[in-house]
């Protein structure tokens, strides 16, 4: 009897094959590794999102793209999402919203972010994405090692024990990202020219100052640097119990 390969063994094998792979090669490998219709892309439609979406659209503009519409985003991000959908001809962008019942119960005045950003992110981001990913076997996202923090050592492939996760842009530098924008003529997020190098929800995003890390303006002065979606499936105390 053949013993099925564990997800962790698959990830190790994938990373061996993808050690110096280009973003396109990582995406192609992800499409080989995950059955058709079971692979999603997660995008924030933030300042660098166009790069991953370009590589995805080059291969298949019909891949499902999951977008967390938290209800707290900048109007500019929603406009940029619509612009990129047209620009790349994306045909399956799904806007995920928080459960209304949860919002009414846990955040009736829309001020939870002031008291408890972890719970706010859980209701608005982690929970909706976790629910949506139940319909998939793998997903891709746009994290890069140069962003630092928990991202500094990410591999091209990972697993939370249930799903495969691919990071096609992991090895790109900031200059590589700029070069893709330039050569492909990609539209820029409208807030970038106003000093926002990374854009998330309005209450938790501030401009970055010269010399700061690209994500320094996110959750400034809170000690947080991630919303928790990259801990989905992991046995961590990531949730708020909702
Ligand atoms: S980024 Fe801020 S507003 Fe958005 S979900 Fe997290 S805590 Fe809430």
C-alpha cells in the first residue's frame, strides 16, 4: 500500500524545486500542485498588489481572487480594485465581507479597532477569509521577504497543515517590484503618491516617513505588524472567540 505524502513533505519537495524560481514558475507550480478550481489568490489591492495580479493574469485571469472588504477601507482602494479588475481582465474577484451579526454584536459603533485591533481584524479579516478558504485546497499571496518582520524568511511554499500556501513574490526585492510596475505599465495605488507605502484599513494606516520600513505605517505604535490572516489554520491564539 502506498502511504500518502504528508502536506509538510509536499511543501519540502515543492521548495526544493522552487528554490530559485521566478514568480511565474511558482504560480505554474501552484496550479500543478492544486486541483483546478481549488486554488485562490488573496489580494488586498494595496500598493504592490498589481504585481502578483499581473503574474496571475498572465497565466489565468479567471483564477478566483479573494479580497477582504472590511468596511473600513479607503475609497481609493475600492476604486483601485475596480481599476485593476478592468486592467487585467480579472473575471472572478470575490469581495469578502464580515458577518453582519458579528459586527452588530461585537462592534456596533465601529470603534473596536480603538480598543482591540486583534478582535477587529479577526472579525473583519481572519474569519471571512478562513470561511472562504474552506472552499479551496491552496492559496497564493503577495508577501515579500524584503518587507521584514515575520515575512523576512518566508519560503515559496508553506502549509498550515490543511492548505498549501504559495508566496510567488517571496524572493523579489523592492527594485524588482518597481521594475515590474515600470516594464508592465501597471497602474499605481492612488494613495502611494500621498506618502502611503502600504495601505490597509483607514483607521490603522498612516503615512510612512523617509527611511522607515514599508509597513511601518500599519498599526503604528501598537506593536502589531500583521492582521492574522497568515496564521489561519495554525494552532495559535489568533482568534477573538467570535
Ligand atoms: S486593520 Fe484596523 S480597522 Fe482593519 S480590521 Fe484590523 S483593526 Fe480593524
